[in-house]
C-alpha cells in the first residue's frame, strides 16, 4: 500500500466534466486573457472572503509583489516578516530593494510572534507581512493593533490559508491587503499558477488593477511602471467551479487532522520525541498537517520506505540563506528549531480513513 502526500487526480477527477465544460466555454469565446470569467471570479472571492475588492493575478508570488508595489515600497524601506516561510515572502521585499527584517515565530503556531514584533520596528519600517503558515491564521488582532499604532501597512501572506478564519475575520481580508495562491497543491487550486490580491480600499485595488497590466488598464497611457501579473481566463473559470467546494474540502481536512490526533493520543507516543499539531477551535484549514520530532530525518526515511508520502516545509529558515545577509545561526532559535523538526503528512480532503490509519500506524511503529 502507498499513500501519497497529495493526490490531485482524486480532487480533479470528479470535477473533470465541469472543468472541461468551463474550458470549452473559454475556447468558444477565445478571450484567453482578461475574459469575463476573471471579473466573475474576483466578485466571488471578494464575497467569500469578506473583502472589499479582489484582483486576480498570475501567482501568489506576484500577488505579494503587486501588494508591495501598490504600497510604494522603495529601496531603503524595511518590511517585517517571518523567517520561517516560503522564499517568496521575503524575496519580493528584496526584489524591490527593500530590506526584509525577520521576527521569530511562536513554536506552537509556526506564525510570527506578535510579542517580538515591536522590538523590530525602526524609523525605516514601512509594513508587516504576517504569514498564515500551514493554514492557521496568525494572531492578527495583536498584529493589527501594533501596526496601527506605528502607522504600518499590513499585507497578509495567506498563500497557504484560503478559507481560514480567526477572531478578526478571514485570512487575507483582515489587513490592508491579503495575498492568496492557487498553486495546484493549495486548498483552492488552479490547473497551473494563479493568485489573488484582496484589498479593503477601492483606490488601492484600482491601482493594483493597473499595475498588473504594466501600469495601464487599456495600454494607452502609462503613469507608472507595473508588470504582467494577469491571471489566465481559463484558470479563473476552473477556480470558480472549485470555490463552491472549498468549505467542504477544508472541513474534510480538519476532520482528517482530528482523526490523526485521536490515533496519536491513544497510542501514547506524544511527548518529547513526537508532537502533532494543535487543533484550534477557530478555522485552521490544514493546508499541511505538520508534526515535529527531533528525529525528523529517520522518521521521514522510515515513512518513505513504508509507502507514506511526506515532505519538509521548510528545511532552512530564510535568515540563513546567503541572499539575506546580516544574520547568523542562532538569531531566530524557534524558526531554526522548527526547520530542523517539521514533517508534513498526507491530509488532503479525499484521503480515505484506511489511509489515515495506514499513515498513523507507520508513525506509531517508529516511536514505539
């Protein structure tokens, strides 16, 4: 028996007829770029997330880049974010000539620790990018209060958290701007690269609509330089179909996480050698089901040898990458410890109960 970390066929297969019909409709009207499906999907996502405005773009990375461009990030500015995240979060800051300033994480949530935020703020700080890691929202109430007090903008990196909720609202719709990714393995997934920017203010959203088409909505007059950040029409058509299933899929992910929790608790293996993720009452959407163990390498080898798909996200915190100089080992111990210990297990919505038991059994055997 083999259990993959992801099974895209299990999700896309039952929707194949609807997806092909949507693609066929695009083939009929031939508006492959900025067709009417783009505007329809933007309206649907804005309504779903409770955001004022939504701007469909080419990827989650471009969503982050566009958000910073629209907030006038310039060389010399400082943007605070987490060192324990996908590279793009800090990469887009550096790309604009600004400086990523890292703040360590909360070891339970893997998200930026609000209690460490203010000490990183300087006269050059312009904004904060909290990351909702693995599908769990950061502590946004505290982050938003600190940002407002220091007059900083907040761009949520919600690439892994579409549909997640916490006290102040839904992921991506709590800050000034929220950035989503629809990469094929995400909870809401395209058939390729795609992303979205959510915004509270209409003026900011309108500026991003211009910037995503090189700085002009109609290619007639350019007041500033943007980029080519457009989402393909066919991706919007497919995503509109999948959005209707997102709540169901996220609920199934939470259900799968609880089943793992029950198995691990009853086995007695939870302790210093093995820690499963906590399951908060509020809307964690489990983009990843991430366990921690100081024996990560040996556990991963054991699971792969026994047919269980698993992977490490992420094996090195960003402050230790050569492109972000000025930092050294030991600067952010919680992020470094997480990078050395985390391991993702299968949690996708279509995962059968017998596969969950197969994975849990393999984990339990290792620690018994």
